[in-house]
C-alpha cells in the first residue's frame, strides 16, 4: 500500500512538471505525423506529394505565428509577475521607481 502511494505521488509530480514546462515548439511538427492526422494513408504520406507538402508548410507557418505570439505574451506576464514579486520582497512598501510608460503591465 505504501509503495503504491509513493508511486502515485511520483506520477503526480511528473505530471505537474509536464504541465509547467515551456510551450511546445513548432519545430516539433513532423510531416509524417501531420499527414496521418489528416487521415491520409501511409503510402500517400510516404510519397510526399507536392500539394501535401505545401499544405503542411502552410499549417506549420500558422502554428509558428501562434506560438511566437503566445511565447511573447507569456514572457511579458512572467516579467510582470517578477516585478510584482520584487515589490513584495522590498523593505520599503510601494512603488520605488514607477514609470507609467516603462512599467510592466499584462496585456
């Protein structure tokens, strides 16, 4: 019983670390996986027809645009959060160097 609890706790930690990891990169897209997800046969995917490759590249560009915007927004939030955390740790309360133009804000 105890071993099962330890095993489940380890599984929970592994799952939580996967959720906290960085967003997936568009570089992890592969033509073969995409082709089969589109419902094409394995033989057609192995042929790599020109129209299939063009459709995959269009899909790749769309995903890459989304992921770039998502990454920039996430980094902006991280910077905002870190700035707030430094205010919490400051010995003097309140904003020390507030600049309404350069101060970090979430979008």
